[in-house]
């Protein structure tokens, strides 16, 4: 475990229950919490779980960092990032949640009226990103609908 923390510090901060999960899942606590909450809500709504997409996680984290630390046009940043990853226009949907006071991911998701779509949409893949900075805390959830047609 000590070797794991020294070698892969981002993974070591995850809340994964096994060492194997930590090795393959470089997801921060806030990002994992959003994913866990979405999956719980989907299960309660009798929806199929969305598959984590590591490209979407990386893109969501980068966009969240940019939005939290500087004035950046969200739509432009997300579209450019997704295009660079090979996703076609309109194939990935964006949910942005932002707060100026400290909150945990579960509370932000519960308080966001737009997050309800994550319970009912026919999601195939999902990724979440989190960052905090001068613009407060920012969570970005990127998700693909099962019916979406794209390059990826």
C-alpha cells in the first residue's frame, strides 16, 4: 500500500475498497462520489448502470479545473476537449454544478434540479470531474446517451 501511494498519488486518494480498484481507477474522491451517487439513483429508478469512461473522466476533470480557476467559456472548453478525444458534436451531454460554499458531491447532486436527468436518461457512459478554485467548487458530469450516434 505504501508503494501504491508513492507511485500513484491520485489513485491513493480514491475511496476504492480494494487495491486492485485503486490501481485501475485514477478517480478523485469527489469524482467517485458523484459516480456512486448517480449509480445509486439509477438503481433506485430501475435504470441500467452507466459505464465509467476514463476519457470522459479526464475531460471532465480538465474542464472543471479550467472553470474553477479562470474565466472560461464552458461550452467552448467542453466541445474542444471532446473533439480532441474524438467525440462527435452532440454525442456527449454536459451537466455542470457549481457552488461557492464548500459542499460534498452528494449534496450538490441532490440540490441540482438538472441532475434529475441522470436518473432517467438512457446513459451508456459517464465521466465526472471536480476542481475548486477562485470560482468556487465545480463539478462536471459528461455522459453519453445510449441512442447517441458519434465517432466514438
